[in-house]
C-alpha cells in the first residue's frame, strides 16, 4: 500500500505552507510508503525555469534560484517513481478515452494506476475523470 503526491501536494510541502502542517500530520499517521513521480519533478523544474526566464534583472533571480535550490534538495528526500512501460500503457488507454486534462496530469494518473496507488491531490476536477483512480486530499 502506498500513495503518490501530485504536484500540488509536493509544492505545498515544499513551500512549508499551512496546508503542509495538515499533510505532515496525515503522513505521520500513514502506514504505507509515500512517493512522488518524475513528472512532478519535471513540472516543478519547468515552473522554476519559467519564473527565471521572466526576470529582467539578474538581481531578481537571486531569490528564485534560492527557492529552486530548496526544491531540488527536497527531491532528494523522496523516492521518485519513473515513467516506465507500465505507466505508458495506462497513459495510452487514458488517451483513447479522450479525457480533457493536461498531459502531465494524465501521466501522473497513469503512474498511480500502474502502481495501484492512491493519488494525493486537491485536483479532483481533472483527476476525477480517470476511471479507477483512487484519490485523497491531505492538505485540507
């Protein structure tokens, strides 16, 4: 039994938000393993790179690089699930259904399905479209 954090859950924990305290309490009580996916790593890094690209002055990059470094170090505290052939097979099945959701979300859902894992997410609007996907929200 294990659960996978969607990017929204990882980001809340990374930011040490108030929701992260709720997450930490649930995680301490959880008897299974917790993972993130390589897709979350991609999404977080793309976000930091886009933010860096929007800065006009090098001085404005200092805080962004600092926060980006913290996120990169945070990845080291998590086991990261790969994008593999089993996840790809689930992804292709979902694509055939023509679900209206982002490719990244569909990939995260596919990894969760391939591992028969529960996805921890606030994004029930998109992930709720995925047949058979178990979801919980540990941030509220």
